[in-house]
């Protein structure tokens, strides 16, 4: 017996609809992951660029003796990233003016922490431990690799 004006979906129609949704969803997940990775890479590049600019500006100011005599062992590189945030007192400033080269230490988008790997100018360029003399280079502490196989810690 058939009903006229029957409303609703048959079991076959539901299975087909769910299958189509499953296929569309399985295609969207990798695209979303790729988009997140690309965004993190962009944030990492920006953070590294910001910190390198501050480190280089510190080096330039120190070489020009804006901060007074160079501290032994630093080779005119900053002692820490925190020093760039807190500010460095100008040597010839009667009112004790400080120069801040970073507003804050950026967050590492891959580790979600404000901790960065540091290297001094006396460390091996591939070293993962910091000698503590100065801050010459910074890198991400993540173990993830870019699509080209290069670790993000080598950017």
C-alpha cells in the first residue's frame, strides 16, 4: 500500500547523502591542515624577521658606542632577548633614557611558547645548545619539518 504525498527520505537516499558528505569532508580536512601550516610558517617568518632586526639594530648601536663600552665576551651582541624588551640604557643620556628594540618576545607558532632556541656567535651554527655568551641567532624549538624536508629550526 502506497501513501500519497509521502514526505521524508528513503534509506538509500540517506546513505547516498551521507556518502557525499563524507567524501566532501575528507577532502576539506587536508586543505584545512595545509592552510594552518602555511599560516604558522608565515607567523614564524615574521617572528624571526622581527627578532633578527632587533638583534641587528642592537649590534649597530653597540658598535657605534651608544651603550657605552662593550661588555667583555659579548662582541657587541645582546646578552638575551629579554634585554631587548626591557631596554638598554644609553651611555650619553643624562636622564637615563633606555632604548627598547622589541616590544615583546614573539610567540613561536609551532610550539605555542615564548621560548626560542638561541645561539651565540661563538657557538657552532648547527648547535642546539646555547653557550650563553650573547644572542647572535634565534631558531624555533620545534621538531617539525617544512614540506621541502628542511626543519623549521633551520629557518
